């Protein structure tokens, strides 16, 4: 029989992970859970066993191999067996329940099918974030995903991808986990519970008078017209990039210069009227003449319209030398140029679709004329910074 240590050890995932393979089989007992032992073999395999007295007889029952069976599961199995023996039942591990436990992949697939796709316009973002960050744990059973693992990932993402991406990972994982606990009735503890998010820092980035010419020159160098027009429309309207991507012709009144965004499509869950300045109307008129799609910016993906052009933005950053530029900064740029022209904050808020109790009261007393005047003025000033086109060289076709 394998020999045991003189003293019990408090099992933890870190301690179990650090156990080396042994010259001869050896067992350790868990100080936190009577009758739970782990056996380490010459190959380095780590197997949990129940080892103790049940109904007056000494029993040794295999629970499962670590990490396929987690420490949390093993402790539950031991308590379950002791409980069964206490009421006179035959104590056996719940192997079938362990085998049927959901994996993280199956939880996410359920969340995507039953909640994200039916209720969220941004479900492709959830899918992309899961594949990029969490799918590496996809085959793990839920009880194998610990708070320590998630905390380490949160810190790593914060260092490599930024605090926003790290917090969004916690938000997605925690939300779908709590939904699953409520509706699927699994008892694996939420690994995000108690973890602190990184402090939210409001980004104040916008393109100033020296940067806009570089931006316009880099934008003009993009090969795809749809991408160029989409990015330009993000700047000229100040609308959220997801709304611009999903812009439809039937929501536009080019004669009046107004774009209607329905409440269901708005982040604030209220309808919006976005003013289209003259330069924006010119872009839209040009596109409409040759459009055969209901979308202003059609795309080849599942949505039918363009999605955020990350490669194009990377090209613009590289060509312009504006290394920290993001697509959302174009929305902030319009508001900043409006403010520089003396526009009041309520009018800026109305043009950008901001929503707050105090601002909404003020917006209710505004008509669209001062908003239109402000947007026209700001877009004219921004476009005036564009580099002048160089005449073609003689003899060049």
C-alpha cells in the first residue's frame, strides 16, 4: 500500500500543480477534508481517493484524476459519500454527475444561443472576445475554473491588452456564469466573484489641428472605398461606430439632412435624430447612386454590413504616426471641435446622443437648428485641415 505523510496537508490548486512525480507511489491527506487523499505515481499522475471508514469498514474508492477532477469536486464527492453513509445508503462517488458537468465551451454556446443573439446587438463582440481570451479554457469543466486562474488572466490582460479589455473579460465571464447558475442550476462557484475591476479611466483622446491633416492623408490612402467612407462618416456624424456600421438607407432623409436611429438600435435605448452636415450628405449621395444593398456600408459577413475595420485603423495609425488613435476617438473629435467653436454642452450632447437626466431636461427645450449649425461649423473646420491634393506629374497616367 502506498505510504502516507506523517501530517496532513492543506490541498490547493497551486500545491497540487507543484507536486513532482515520485520514485514510488505516495499519498497525501487533505487537512481541510477528512478522508480525501491524493496519490502521486511514478509517472506524475495525481489521483484523488476516498480513504476512510464507512459503516465500520475501511474503504478506498477512486474519485478521479486531477486536474480532470478538480479539488472542489473531490471535496464535494467525499462529503457526499460520508453523507450517504450517515443515512444508511451505499456511498459511491457521483461519477455520472461529474462526467456530465458542463464545460466552459458548452456554457458559452448556451449563453450565445439563448441570451446574446436574441437580446444583444453586440453579440459578435462577445463571441470574438470569448474566442480570443477565454476559449483556451473551453474544454475545462466549470468546477475546474478557479478564482485564482481568472485573477491571473485579468492581471495579464491588463498588462498586455489594457485595463478595458481585462475588465470586459471579467464582465462577460461573470455575467454568463450567473445566468447559467440561475437557469441551468449548476453549483460551480462564480470564479469572478470578489475580483476587483481595474479603475475606469475616461479617455479624452481626440484629433487636434496638427493631427487631422495626417489622419485625412492616411485615410485617403486606404484602398477600399467603403472602408474610407465608413471611417469618414464616423467622424462627420460623431455617431457610435456600431450605429454607423448598421446605417440603413431607409433610416436616412437626405433632403432634410437627418438620420433616424431607432430606440432598439441605440445604446441609450431611446430613439435619436442625428444631424447630417453637408459633407456627410455628399458622401451618402455618392454612395446611394451605385448602391444595391439596404445597408449604406454593406459587408460580406453574417450581419450583412461592415464591421469595425481593425486592419484599416492599424494602417491609418501607422501611416499617420498617430499611434494611439482609436475609431471611437473620431466621435470625441467632433464634440471637441464643436466645443472649440463655442458650442454649449447641451447642444454637443444632443448632437452626439448623450443621455443623462439633467441633460435630457435641457435637450427637451432645444430644436435642431442650433445643433445643425454647430455640426456644420465643426465639420467644415475639420475638413479644412485636409492636405491639398497635389497635381499629377506631367507624363504620368
